[in-house]
RNA sequence: GCGGGCGUGGUGGAAUUGGUAGACACGCGAGAUUUAGGUUCUCGUGCCGCAAGGCGUGGGGGUUCAAGUCCCUCCGCCCGCACCA
C-alpha cells in the first residue's frame, strides 16, 4: 500500500502499554466468589542479582497462562515475590563485605525492575520477601504450633564440618571431600538439630500422588521413589563372640527376606551403636570409623565410594539354619539413616553385596534362579542375579516365586519370634536446623532449668539482629555479644536463644498460601481468602525442584491441616516443569571462557558455518557444545540487553517458539532476530491492512466468496488449535499456527466487502490469540484496529464449529505399506468407495503391474493399503 | 551407586488411538524488488539417483498389512540424590 515502510517502535509502545496496565490496575486480583478463580504461580526467584534467561522463560510461560485464563473469564491470581533468605547472601557478605540484607534488597530492586520490563500480568500489590520479619514471623508461629502438635522434635544428625574455619558446610560447599574455602578435608560431626516429622505423612504423601493427575508423570514417579515405600521384614540375629558367649541381638531390615538362605555375612553401618561400643577398645576399628567419616554427608558420595569393611569380633547366628553363623563387618556402604543401620549380605542377589563378598572372599550362594534354569549349573559367581525367579537352596522355600517366598518366610519368622513383616520408607524426617545467619531464627530458648522453651507468641517475631560481622566464618548469631542472651520466659532465669536458623525450604513451603492475603498481620493468611484462592491451579518451575521443594510444600500443607489452619490436602493442583535455557560455550586459545558477545562468526567464502573468532583480536575461538547457561562458563546472555535491543515481546516470543517448554531451549542470535522480524512483519501486515478494513462492529455479511471462507476457516481453526495448544502447554505449536495464520491473512487481498470483513475478523482473531504471548504488540494492534477497550480486558475469541470441519480429506494410498500416491475423497466416504478410488490410481496400477491385490486395508479418512 | 529423563534433516522442532515422517521456523540456494538505523517478497531445500525408484526418526533385533510411536537389547548425553535454590 504505502511506499513509506511502517516500523514498529517497540521501546515507546511497550512502555506505553505497561503504563496503561499499571495505572488501570488491570492485573490486580480481588476475591470475587461469583467468578471462578484461577491461581497461576511461577516459582518465586532467589534474588541473586539480576534475572537470567531461565527466569524469562519461566515467567513468560506463566504469563501466557495467566493472560489466557483472564481472557477466558477467570478471576486470575498471578503474584510475585522473593525467596530472599539463603547462602549466597552470606557468601556475598564474606567476599564483598556487604550486609546480607542490603545485598538482598538491592538485588530485589534490580530484579523487580527487570521483571517489570517484561510486561508480565502480575499483581505487584501482593509482592512479598521471605526475609521480611512480617513474613517469617508467621512461619515461626507455625513452627511452634507444629512442635506443640508433635510434628517437630530434636535429634542428633551429621553435618559437614570444616576443621579450619570451624564451621558447618553445605553439601555444595564440599568439593571433592574438601572445604571450598579452606581446602581442608571435611569431617562429619554430630549436632542436635530440629526435625519436622514428614515421615508422619509418608503414606499419605505417596497415596495422594495418584490424585495429582495434572502433574508430570515423571515428577510423581520421582517423588514415589523418594518416599520409597517397601515391604520387608525385620529379622533378629543372635550375636556371639568367638567363644560363643552372648553379645546381644542384632536387628536387620531387609526387603528381600526370600534370600535369607543366601546370607553369607552381616554388615553394620560405621555409625551403628554396636560398632561404637566395640571401637572403644579397638584402635583399628576407630581408624575405620574415622576413615568412613571422611566421606561427606551426600548420598552420591557415600554410595560411589569404594566399598570397604572391617571385620568385627562377632558372629551372627542364622535365624533359620541351626548351627550356621555369619561373619559380621562394619561397612561404609551401609547407611545408618535407612532401616536399622544393619544388613545381611546376600551376594548372590545384590550388586553391592556381591562386590563386597568378592573383595573379602566371602561365599556366594545362589538362592534364586531364572525360571527354567538348571539348579545344578546356575551360578552367580561372576555376577548377581537380581531379577524375579524361582527359589533354590532354601529349604522350605524351594520352588516358590520370590513373592510367595517373601510371604512364607515372614510367616515363619513371626512364628518363631525371630522376625516381623514391616513396611519401611526411604523418606527421612526433614532436618530444618541450619547453622547460619541469613535465615529465619528458630523461636526457642534454651534454659538450664526449664529446658527448651518456646518463645511466647507476643514476642514474635524473633528478628535477626542487624549489627553482625562477617569478618570470621561461622554463624554470627552465635558470637553476637548480646542477641542470644535472654531471660527464660518460664522461670525468668538467664537463658540463651537458639542460634540456628530454619532451612530456607521452609520459606518456600507456604509462600503461595501467603499470597492469598499477603498484608495480613495477625495470621499467615485469611481463611476465607485462602479457601477461595487455594489450591494453586497451575504451578510452573524447574524440574530441579521435582522432589524436595514440592514434597516439603505438600508436607507443610498437611502440617497446617493438622493444626486446623486449613482443610486443604494438596497445594498444587497442576504442575508444569520447564526446561533449561542453554547456549554454546566459547573458549579462547588460552583456555579461558568467553561471553557470547565477545565472539563473532565470520562469513565463509561459500555459504556454510564460517569461523568463530574473538571480536577483540580476531583470534580463533573453540566452540563447545550447548550447555545450561551459567556464570562459570560465561555462556550467558543478559535478558536486559535483549529487552533493550529487541523488546520484551521479542524475548517472550522467542522463548515460546520452536522449543517445547518442558525441554531445554537453545538460545541463538538467529532465533532472536527471527522473532524480532516476525514482530515487525505483524505490525506491517496489520498497519497496511487497516485502511481497507470495514469499521469495528460492521455486521457480518450473509455470504462469503470462496477465498473469504477459506480465510475464515483458517482463522477459526487457529482459535481451536491455539486454545488447545495453550491448555496443553504446547506453546511452540501455538506459535507455529500463528505463523501460518499470519501468512494466510497477508496473502488475502480483498476486492469485495465480505472478504474485507473476513480479513478484519481474521486479523482480530490473530491479535487476540497472540495477546498472551506478545502482549504489548497485540495491545497496540488492537487499538490500531479501532478498539477503545483494552485487549487485556477482552474475551478470548470463540470458534464457529461449522468452520472447523472440512468436507474433503486427503487419503494416502499405499502398496505393501509404501506410499504410492494420495486421493482427495469426500469426508467419511464408505470403505468400498475409497478402495475403488485407490485401485483406480495410476501410480498404484503401475506398481501393481497387473497383479491382483491379496488384501486391501482401508482406514476411513486416512489410508488405503493394498497388499499383494 | 540409586532414581528420573532425552536422542527425528545442516539447525530448533512437528507428527490423536500405530496409519502420507519432516508442519512451522532458522540456515542455505536461486530469482525479484531495492532498504540504507536489524530490508521485503517469490520459488526451492531429508539423503542417494538422470530417472524409475531406493534409503531414512541414536545402533542392532522383533511384532504388524503398516512402527518415530509397541517389545527386547546396546550406545550416547542430561538432571536429582535430603545443608545450592
């Protein structure tokens, strides 16, 4: 139309619409019982400094859902807050001499501004930060309530100890068995710490997974495995020393009581009380125990460490075989935290036991063999047989299946009084004490006379003192001159505050509850608001939280139910786990990592890749494979820069196109410019068309020419398709449909009023469908099309059913399963007609070469397969 | 070690219940227009082959008229493992 090119000024336009939404409080959520609610939540960010592309992806996805559900008439709650306590703030304090509070709030300010530049439909009036005493006072109160309800208790637990810094280390701070700052070999120490009784709900947490049908199957599976319910038996073994004198009983838990006859040794955890006892008079054993403690507390470390054992001066009497005794070891691969801290080793049917038995020359007896194997020749000497099979070499169990044998042997053990069938969980109670400053104080007081006393409710919150120093490692609360010294609330005598703080997973276990009434001072939430908004209808976040955060939140919800705060069972009705954002890595000749902006691609002489060189001196750069964006490898792209250069809509559009949201996304410059060009194209299509379109509200013509009907079909099919795609989180497919619709619209050059009407209809549909993804541009185009209302307040378009079905279908014709041609047939043609049409196809006749078909398979509307 | 996942053109990825593999996009090639602050438009583009045709969804095997999809087996990569959040 016009010879002057139309350009979309995204900077001005995006700012304009954000201001309008903000001023009109478009996204403010208010309880309204007359309307159905929809609670969309993305995992709140840790304020690490600046937002990264992972945030952009996460919040874009959530915003698509939030805007879509608003358009569909839901009363949407879409809040944002800050997971503001945590280790990095203390690290910053140590390294940069900034107070954790200052560092955290500065980061929040920066990141809030960044998030706001994305044009997210958030209700910022509900913003919260978990480090704010007005937030954590409620979790202190809840902690005390849980304690009173018997859900919190103290017990000894191991921590990683740095002997140089005299401080407790997080698993993350232990690198190859050494302290991250000191390099000193890490030791394990025992401390008395607070735990929450998550195991009290183990069975319910497992059972209710089955009802979470809007959760990814893999997350439910991971949680089920984590809870790890297993049926097994506790077996009591009589211990003796070499002379046969009674040395007490040993209790062993096993999930494989059916292999009891294959037991050739017993092994105790290095932390088992019996081992501790024996070690008192055994230097070698002391050394062994000390050696075992050098492994950190992480399960992966313990289980990959070389299996070593120490033979104890004990024998265990086999409970079913008179006269048979087993050697007893202390072993580093037996976990004190699981079962009874002791196992019997059946090397024939367990990988770890096999490795151990081979190493220490212990006998290996097969007691299960595959069905149909020959018992005389079946051997497990080379490797254990861990699958289901038939029991052998096991007295009264011979010939039974594994399952039947388990039941029979448990019955026998119970009869004899030497064992008991039990259910065991892998899940351990939640250890919530942290020896750190930047967390919510545990509101208890230690009194020499009264013991552990809760801080009275009127004294809550227990606030963190701000005058702390980070000159030394360790917990500044512990060495604060005055903070911990208080008088006992019960007896008034001198007492001390608990200086441990709560695990930050607690902060994130109820923030979604708090969002329902974030400004209420007297309680964590208003019951009516909570009942209205909860549960979260759609929760979105990284799969790295699949187990811990989500399980702890499910627990916390139940704990609140236990103390009558809610009647809610599950906090998250729907869950979606998004993939990571990745980028190529670049290395200079000297091996140092380079930022993407420090390298460039030189065009090659004839097409194809080209070389990658350093911008500064054109030296060659080694290109590594794409990995998760991380500061350490410098393969990061700053969202701020992208939003400044291309606009928020481009960043959002790129995040949604191409990659399925649950999979990893590869960030590429080409992809961004592609998204940018499409924004420009859309603006041009709409701007150029506007002059020829009928005004808003022009009545629908009675009839349409064929081309107009085709356009209307495309548009209405897009409504159905995009809606279904958004509901199913297939944003990349929704984007592809919008590309198609845009091309279709652009190609229609109307020459009559009905087609002009259809083009306006199609454009309006397009703009409304694109609204959740590229909200600023869509809002601008909505106005360009002549609307006075906000697109953000407009309803989702409705598809006309009649336009969704075609009257002809393309049917594939195959010869022996190989495609020979296609047919256009009326929809739902009878089978014999489809067959007749297929056999008449020249391409088929050529392949058939005069032979008569043996068989013809007809799948209506899909395929005709001729078999000769 | 245990648990979970992923693997389709040069690239990101599409593909109801097994039913035309490669939608859409990037890149690349050819052409047109001509933009000069990131151009735009048309056509082509899985591989081999002049063609007919053949081969193709990480490798190997199987079930089926028909397999990316179901089964077995092997390989590669990624994530979680309780004090990172």
